[in-house]
C-alpha cells in the first residue's frame, strides 16, 4: 500500500539558472513527464528558482503540457527562495508577498541554513517572514536543522526545539499548510548524510514538537538515496538542492516518490 498522506518534492535552484537555462530545464522536464506520466495522486512538485527567473518560469509553465495541467490541479507549483519580513515595500534587496503572488508564486522557503549562516538571519527575522507569508496565503517551507558541532555534541533536539519556536504565533489553520524541511547542516553538499532511519526519528520529533503534519528531508538528497528516505514512515518528501539543477536527475527523484503512492 502506498503512502496515503502524499509527498512533496521541492527543488531549490539556489542562485543558479539564467532565464534561458530555466526555460530549457522546463522544456526537458516537461518532455520527461510527457513520455512517462507520473502518478498524480498525493504528489506535489514545487520548483524554487532564483528571483530573476520567477516570472519567466511562471509564463513558461503556461505554455507547456502536462506541466500546465499539473499546475492547474495544484500538483506543480512555484516557490520563492525569499520573502520580505515587513510587507511595507521599504527594504532594499527584499521582495514583498504581493510581488511574489503577482508572478504565480505559491510557496516560499524560509530559514534556510545558508541564510542563517551567511546572512545572519535570526529566529526573530524568520518568525516575521513566516507571519508575512502566512498572512498573504503563501505556504512557507520552514527549514530547520543542526550544525555539525551541534550534532556531534548531541544537541539536535535542543536546537530544533529553539528553531521551532518561530511557529508559536501560527494559527492551527496555518499549521495545516506549513511545510517543514529538516536539513541537517552537516549533510548539505558534504556527501555526509544521516541514515534514513535516523532522519525519520528526527522528523518524528519535529512533528511531535510542532504539530506540523508535513515534514520533508533536505541535505544531499539525490536520485540514488531519495527512495530510501521517502519510504520512511514519517518523511513526507524532500528538498533537493544541487540534484534539482539537472531535470533528468530531478525527474528520477520525483519518479521515486511516485512509486510510493
């Protein structure tokens, strides 16, 4: 019997893909879907391009089938990698929720470890971004996870408990739509990953602490290990980064998820 709760696969392109490359990626991914249709029940695909490609990706999807058909059914959607924490249009370098909605964005990545580490993003700022996203009908993909030092010190649950505090002001209705991505920082781009069983145990902890029903795994997810992670009882999908840049690799990740439904 397949997973009844469904799966979410969100590809994070980070700061990659020119407008032209994004169009080529979509053309190839659409061809793969056309040649071998995936199971459409309980599988959501979210693509998170760089900000400069959001508009083009949205327009391109409208001209492609089956991608257009999947998008209309809510099975394929666009996500942003950032959102302004103020909603006041007064922060240089940020992008407001109305601008995101205008180009078809439905999801937004918040609290990614790279933003926390390299941009100094605090829990308070993340909480503000969460509130802005939720209040405008955007679905947050909240990233949480511990560093290598925290993991080695046995502080994973302590760190996650602190990071999940940003959900404190979220309503019960908002919690039903929010997605959490558990991405152990020590596993991102390092080739070092937890076992699927260990990742599942941590995600079970996150669900118990947060009351969020959908928690996906990020951290060196690829087409070779995706099925092992997705087959775990509490892992609801994945957030591949580098593996999402190749449409063929990303397709194989999505395909491995469809086989579990």
